[in-house]
């Protein structure tokens, strides 16, 4: 998409050159030839939706702008090259990571670059409000922003709303060429993330009704109608750490001496109590003093718009799932001030600037169509700075399959689409008697409800409700590590040259074969009490994979895995390393019966019976080999063990 815009600019410039040349020959000064010194364009700063057709005219000069000027550092190309080299098992520099201090000294912005950027912004009339190793934040009016960035700001229609955005590509003075990566905030459309899960609102209590299976298939719904020609089991009550550790080959590894960070927005006020109570009730190792840390902002913003209470459950799920699978790992929760990209980027930046962990679990994202190239560049810079230090980022791939049902457009999620993160897809997991792994399908659910007479499932198998996010990016070129593994038909779905395909790896996500979580919730009488419920989503898959990576790092003698994709794809096809997940592992249709309280709490208002079919992910399919639901598959018994050979 960037190259298309560059071509259009080149064409329009070429078309005007003869006119300018003619004017100069006649002695007539070309417009703006003198009063607009050479400037360096910041590609991707004009959003795609800011079209001439949508233009509603100039923004008010006095309207306020808050922007961030991201610093390119001393050697942006060198940063990307080094990030690749230390992450690639085939490179002589593999694993030769830099400290946070050395990474900043080698690739970060110099004091002179920061001073020059500050001086330019102040000279345009903007006020510098913050300076970090990665950006300079400013505020001021539209007139000052237009002066600084060399473009007019107009109002544009976007859907049913109107937002401000640059009418042309933003630019910086040529004297700053190479110092500025991009600018964000010139458009004021929401840039925010949603947590990827199937969470009930934790401010009101939610409970699952029984009957349940204690392991997959242990309790058959003999009085309910058949599905796919057979009786089906009740959904599990919720898997616990012991079952997940067995399924993904944890062995005796516990994540000892490995640091995991988790990012979400806001912070649960009861996380320490909830995590400790859950571990005690469900057979996980007790949390040691100082094993769980929180790094939080001074102030929170946009709490209503972002649904802050909903993020409490997200944090609870992530923390408890990580500890369940890697009970000895050190866990740092880094909460963002809001669900907006700028604040989430700040959380990621804190981890990188201070090297708070080697493994970072992130259960949030947005649709690719909402991501602008300026934000993509800012995210990728953080991921690359992490990679050179040996920090790997894991992002949930989304819970709406190909996104058509939710957004009307077939697309992937972001930041999972970045070529510099590990995108985690989702499965339905069957763990049988004695904690034995039975099978997995790609997570995709179709739901049908019990007919009025109780003799059939109405409209079976029913409508698509949720499933693992995946597919082919429209904006990110194919990364080298996916070549020769990802089928050409997937890679070239949007572009003959090939694009990034999501996900890379997968783990349990289906809420119908989900994880048991414990959280303090508000009951109808106003009391706050600890309660447990089953949950899923790729919000579960991401922390599970992050925890498995902690086990792998321990197996590797504590050596950081860093950005893991090149190593993950290098193991693809080796015996016993991955479960090759397909939608139909048993040869017949798979489904579970679910019973839910109509009011989400108790049986006073009746029970709701439904059948949930497994392995039905919108237009996406889990097939033999790599696929866009589960990537290379889920970790098998040999996955963690394979790292023990790589000391």
C-alpha cells in the first residue's frame, strides 16, 4: 500500500515538472519554490480513508492536536538487520544479544537528534510535553501542527463519523532527514485495541452451569439429542495447569529463572489475591513472595470508553494461565493507561527500555484495516529493539476468524500481523483421562440451541459464533522465515509477491474446551467475592504459548529465545515437535453440549442448552501442514525438549 502511494506521488510530480520548468524559463517564480524549503516525506502519515471524496474542509486553526514524533534513531536499517541476525538460527550472530543500554547506544536517537527535533517542533509553535528514548510528544493547535508537518489538516468522513487527518503526507525539514521515523496523532480517529477473549464483564458475576466433563468426554450428554450421529460429551468445567502442562509437553520444566511480562490496559485491583487463591484451589504451585510484579502508569484515561472493568478479567486470565503452565516463572504485569495504541506502545516500550522480561504475552489487538502505516512503524521499531536484546513478543491472533462476520471485510488482526512478532492462533483441545493428549482441532465454533420439544438441535449445526483469527495480511510483505513453509496460495492471496500469513503457532483457545479462571466479581447483592468460570479466546492461547516458551528457555539453560519465529519455522516438519492440528482429527464431526444459566448466575431464570460444533472457523480451515488457523501447529511433547539440545 505504501509503494502504491509512492508511485502516485511520482506520477503527479512528473506531470507537473514541464509546467514548472516552463514557468521558470519565462521568469515567473514557481509557486512555493522559495518559501517551502526541501522537506522529507513521512510515508503513510495520510490515512487511506482521508480521500478527496470524504473531505469536509479545513480543520479549525485553533483545534487542539496531540502528536508523537517517533525517533528513527541512528541506524534504522541496521537495527532491522541486527534484529534478524540475532533471531535466525542459521546466522553466526544468532543469540548474540545486546543489553538495553547497548541497544540504545547503538541504535537509539542521539542527544543531538533529540535536540534538533525538539527545536524544530518548538519553532513551529508546538509545546513539547514528553521526551522518551523513542519519541517526542507535543501538543498545540492545528495551525502550529500544519506549520511543523508541512500539510493541512482537514476533517474527513469515516463511516458515520467525522475525524481530522492530514490532507497530504506529513513531512519534516530536510535537515532532519533520517532522524524522524514517523508521526502519530495528526489524525484523531480512534486507534485502540480490544482484548481478545470470550470474557464476561467481571464487574458482574458470571458462572457456568453444569453438568460438566472433568476431562474431555468423561460425561456424555445421554439425555440430549445426537450430533453428527452420536451422543456428545458435556463441555469440560475448564482445564487446569496440570492438564495443559501435560498436553504441551512441559515435563519437569517449570520456567525457573525465566521472566515473562504481560501487557494489557488498566490493572485488576484484586490480582494478587485472585492469583494466589486460584493456585491454591487448582493444584498450581503457590506464588512465591516477589514472583508477581506490576508496573503501572500514574494515571488511567478513557476508562469508560475502553471498558476498564473488562480488562481486569483479561489480566486475571493472562496471569493465571502463565503461572499454571510455567509455575516458577517470574511474572511482571505492565498495565497501559488506556486501550489506545499510544498507551499500549508505552507499555511495550517500558519492557524494552528496561529489559523487564525475555518473553512478552499480549492478548489484545485490532483489525488490520484500522492500523495506519505510522503506527505499524512505531510498533515494529519496539519489536526490533526487543529482538536485539533477546526479547520475544507473542500476540493473540483474534477471536473472529476471518473477520467477515464481525467487520464485513476478510482481514487479519494487528499487531499480530507484524513480521516481528509471534502470532498465536487457537485450537479446541481434548485432554483425556490421566491427562493424556487426545487431539486438537482449529478453533471455530458453530452454535445451535435445543428445540422447544427437546428432541433436536434447531438449525444444526447453527451459526458461526467465534474462532481463531488468521489469514493473509494486505499490508505486510512475506517475511523470509515463512518462505517454503507457508503454502503459496495463502502467501499470495492478496499480492503476487507474497504477504505475511497469520498465525505462526497455536494453543488452546476454544471457550468450549477452555481454561478455568478465578476472579473477584461483584454479586447481585453488591458483595465482591472470588468465583471461578471457564474461559477461552486467543487471549488464552497467547499466555499459554508464552509460558511454554518459558519452559523452552529453561530447557535451553536459561538462554533467551528472543524473537522466536525463525527458530519455530526452522523446527517445522521435525518429528514430534508440533501437533499438526486439523479440523477433523477423529474422522467424524465433533461437538460438545453446553448448559448455561439464562441470567449468567443461577438457575432462577432457567437453563439454556446448546450444541457447539468444533473445527468450523468461518472461511478458514485447519488442514494438514501449515494453515491460517493454527500456523505450524501446537507444541507437542518434543517441542520443549528440542531446546534442551540447543544450549
